[in-house]
C-alpha cells in the first residue's frame, strides 16, 4: 500500500486527528502543570499553618508540662509546709507553756520583792526609833557625866576641908575619897556609854542607808517586774495568736494541697491531649510535605514531557547560571585559584557574636570574589526575581546578593531579613535545592523573613557540577503572584 503524498488531501485528513490529539495532550499537560503548581502552593500554605499549629501546640504543651511540674512541686511543698507548721505549732505551744511559767515565777518574785520592800520600810522605821532612843540615852548620859563632874569637884573640896580639920576630919576624908572614886567610875562609865552609843548610832545610820538602798532596789525590781510582766503577758498573747495563726495556716495549706491534687489529673489529661494533638499535627504536616513533593514532581515531569510553563524562561536562566558557575569553578581549580579540597570542604566555622548564626567555610572568600558578577545581573532580568545564590549540598549559602549581605546589627529580626549570607539553610527547600541532581527543581515554600513574617515564594534551582562532581545548586527565589 502506497503512502499518500503530503499534498494529498487524504494524507492531510489522516494527520488532522493526530495533530488535534497532540494539541489536546499539550493542553492537558499545561493544565496538569498549572494544577500541580496551584496544589503545591495550597499545600505549602497548609503546611505552614500546620507548622504554626505544631509550634503553638508544642509551646502550650511545654507550658502545661511546666504547670504540671509546678503543681507537683507545690503539692510537695505544701506537705513540707504542713509538717513544718505542725512543728511550729508544737514549738509555739511549748513556748506558751514556758511563758506562762515565767509569768507565774515573775509574779511570785514580785510578791517577794514587795515583802522585802515592806520589811525594809518597817526596818527603817524601827531603826529610826532606835536612833531616837539612843539620842535620849546620850542626853541622859551627858547629864550623868555632868553630875559626876560636879560630884568629883565636891569630893575634892571635901578632901581639902577634911585635911584642914585634921584628925577630926579624917572620917570625912575617907567618905570624900570614896565619893571621888565613885564619881570617877561614873564618869568613866558614862564615857564608855557615850562611845558605845556613838558607835551604835554610826552602825544604825549605815544600816538605814543600806536598808534605804535595798528599798530602792526592791522598788526598782518591782517596777522592772511590772514591765517584764506586761512584756511576758504580751508575749503570751503573741504566742497564743501565733499558735492560732499556725493552726489556721495549716488548714489553708491543706486546702491548697487538696485543690492542687484535685487539678493534677486535669493537667495529666490536658498533657496527653496536647501530645496527641501535636503528634497528629506533625503527622499531617509530614503528609502535606509528601503531597508537596508529589506536586513538585508532577510539575517537573510535565515540563520534561513538553508542557508549556509560565516559568520556562526562568528555568532556562537558572540552568544557564548553574552551568556558568560550574565552569567558573572548574577554571579556578585549573588555575590554582582554589583547590578541589577547599571547594568541597564542609567544615563550617561559626562567626562570633552573630544572630542568626553565620559561618565561614574554606571557600567563602573565594566565592565572595567570583559569584557577585554572576548573581547580581540576574536580579535585573525579571521583576519577579527576589534573590539568586549558589548553595552547597548542605544548604550553605556563602555569598548572597548584596541587598541581603548587610553587616549584622543588634536587632535579631532585622538581621534575619537583611543578613542572609554565610548562613546554612538546612530546611526542606534549602537542602533539596543543594542536593538535587535533576536538570531542574521547582519548589514552593514560605520564606521566613523574621519577626513572624512569611512570604510565599517559588524556588527554582539547577545543579552545579564541578569536575564531574555535584557541588550544590543555583537557587532563584521568585515572588508568587
């Protein structure tokens, strides 16, 4: 059977259904591509919400677990307080008994002090009477001394007259001598009495002074006892109030302990519920990420099958720049500008005092010198392009666009948005961009701009090959409409 010539109407008629089916197939792939992209965007938003819910649930779980721990600690503390208050109550009761005993002892001491003061007062009166009697004795003794002197004078005169009378006055002389001796003895006795009474008066005076001093001391003891008695009474009242307060506080602490123990099961139930919620959210988020991966693969396969894609020009641009960077790295190694070992080294040294943390690799200085010339012009090619940068297989981004490479400040939120160079982006999108070896990879994600701000982005990347080895990928961030 002969094959119809192309100009043959019958051949054109035979080709028409094929062309229509091909056109329909391309339209179907285009719709599939668009649908897959839309699905990916929706799932990314859903995944972001799930991540936020997961973070909130985790935060709530942490708070509830902290409250549960605090409740348990409070229960233990109340038990300790109850035991301590029991000891305080017993100690206060003992103190109250001691104070009561001290009050009674002080009262008895006060009574004794009063008796002493009374006795001293009576003694002072008695001594005053003795002093008065001694004064009378001294006056009488003085009279006796005067009489003795006069008798002595008379006796002397009588002896003189008896001597003049001779023998006739001898008998009178004997009597006069006896009277003279008696008056002398009387005078001596009066002198002794005077000396004794004077000594006794001095002793009684000293005794009265001592008695008065004792009386003053007794009065001071009485006054001090009165103050101490008031103080002990107040102490007794305070201790009694402390006992009552401790008993009331014991009841209050016990009520608190009972309340905490009552709520403890509720905390446990809430903790289990939050853990189950967090686990469910994480599981849902994992499934959402799987769906995102499927939608991204669908987009990639549809494009490879020839589907028209609105981002086809951007995909070609990314692939072109990835190839350009690979060639640039090859030439640098060949010229000795950097070694293969240094370029593929994955040792990252933290830069001190940077938040978020920035790090240096052995090749960072090298990429700072060569990558801006490749990356910066890309930003001017399409207004949708937000950033573009090369990352290694670990998600490390050594050299970013200049607008995202500002020196860090003291504002962590500002740093997260403006100091994005020399950072490791080891999230799902960052790692897949660096580890992908397919001709291209298109991902949808929410870009964290710091301060709780997220922007829906499309990440297009292509692998960077150096000397036949996979080094990383060239990423381009495209703003979503």
